[in-house]
C-alpha cells in the first residue's frame, strides 16, 4: 500500500502488508510453507547474507507470510518495523536481547502477567540480567530505581490480570529523561484501543495469541520498533551501535537507521535464538486482525455491561475494570485508551479462595482456560494457576490475590454472560 497514513484503522487492519500474489493473483496472503528459497545466483545469495539486499534466505529468519504480518503490525502500531516470533514470552526476550548483557537490569512494573513476573524475576537471571520491580503509580519510584546498569523500562498498557492502565506518557518521560527505551506490552489493549508509540514508547511487544488472533488457535509474538530511539547516543547499546563481528563490522544503527532494531531482531535475534513464527500461525493471525476493530468494540461493549452488573452483585467485593467510573484507572483510561478499556478485568469475591474455585467450577458458558482475548468468554482463578508460582504478596501486587478471578469477556450476547455469572456467583456464595 502507498501513503498508508491516509487510511483508517479499519482499512489498514485488512490491507496493510497484503498484496495479491504476483504469481497466482491470490487475494488472501498465501501460506508459504517452505523452509528455504532459491537464490537467483551466487551474487544474490552473498548480498542477502551480507544484509546488502532484503529478501528471503531461510524461514527461521524470513518468510513471506510472516513478513506480511510484520508489515501489518508495524503499520497498525505506527512503528518503523516489526519482528514476529513464536509467542509473547519470546517477544519479551527478543525485545531485551539487543539491549541487555551480564550485570545489566531492567525496571519493570509490579502489575504484569504472572508468567512475565516469573520470566523477569527468575528466568532472565540465567542470562546474567536482573529486574527491579516498581509500582508504576509512583513515577518518582520508577525514576529512583534506574541506575547506571539499567537498560530499559517495561510495563503493560492494560495490565493482565487486573485491567490496570499505565500512564504511558509519564512512563515515557521517565524513560526519556534517563535516555532509556520504554518497552510496552500492548497485548490486552491491542493497537485499536492504544498505540503506545503515540505516547512515547520505544518498543511495543504483543502476545498475538490473544486479541490479535482472537480465535484461540495459535501462539505468536511480535516486537514493533518505533524507529525513534537513538541507539548510538549513550554508548549503552553496543549491539546496535558498535561493529557486529558476524557481519564484518557492520553497525546496525549507522547502516539501517530507524530500522536498526528490526534488522537486528531478524539477523541476530531470530538467527541465533530461533524463536520463529511458523507461516500457518502467521496466516491465522492475519485473518484474525482483519476483524480486530469489530471484535474490540464488542469486547468493550460487553465488558462495560457485565462489569457494571458485577459491581452491584452482593457476592462481589470489587471489580477492577478501568471502564467503570469507580475505577482508579478510569481517568488514565480516558487518556491512554479513549476507545475503551478492553475486555479483561478481575472480580474479587467475598467468599474468598474457596468461593473462587467453586465459582469457576460452576460456570457453564464461560470456558475455564489459561488464555484471554478469545471470541469466547474465558475465566481463570489466577492465584491457583497463572500466578500460582508467586508469593501471596506478589499475587496481591500483581492484582491476582487469592480471592480474585480473572475474566476475559468475549463477544457473545452480554445478557447470556450475565445469567451464567449470576448462577455461578449464587452457587459459590
């Protein structure tokens, strides 16, 4: 597509990155189910391997179906480029990989998905990295947590599980003042509800498994680069600013400018970490994104109605949905996510841990699964599942206390969802 900024979101979610196949005229992006690609000649092959020419070498690195998805994601997020990979967790490692090294740290929000908390608090230690957890309601504390070894700041736009909205403008100012990239997980919001780059984010990561694909069929991740960060300014990011031995001293930032991070993610990240997204998964995600705006509108509409009903139920202690006027995140939501707070929130039950277990087991229309962002409404008791590995204090800080249930509202009839929730709440009480 040409002059992409002149098109609206609904048009771009269908057309960005998608062109009729030049060989067959196929209108939908084909699934290029191939491992390797034939080079025109030896000179062409050498140019590709030297990063002197853009093209396809091997599907661990590049694939036409995946490339179409990357272009679509970059366009929807307002970024310069994107790298797709095998899962949201893979995307987080891919985002940090060019920035970090032994002894270096990242400052992260306490309000993260439980698996992300484990990844940052435990797994990255094996690389010699560390994470400092801070409440992002206190930006002075975020700034104070930064030291000479900090290389990034990380948060979620709408936090999983509680639906907490991060003040991305304030976080971006802290990051900018420190000369650091702000990385934002935009999984729960999607680019339809929030574009973190518009609020100053450097990198945006996604679990495309969730709302983007929207049908619970495949896993996938993505890192979108804003193209706005000066990787050479401070000397803190040598992987991007200094000569790369594997490419005869090529300097990624000097050579590729705004696309430096994207090219590094493919040429180094995917080459060596191998977190490849397969073309069939990319195809499913491309098809899912075609209806993203329509689904997100319905997710928001249903969530507002269901959350409002839950807030007044006698068995409910609290509802965290940012779309409710009573939510502490409501004002931030109107600035950061003006189209709505998404379909994810938590409910605290007066009946405690055991009541949550009985409530989940009593639901009939809701599916009890470890996923979110599906067309179907989903439920899970985080303290006994996704956040089980955390201490109770960590669970509370993450918005997943023992008496809390996470709900992902789908696009069914809202009245049917309310009837199912009502009978399950009555059974749990």
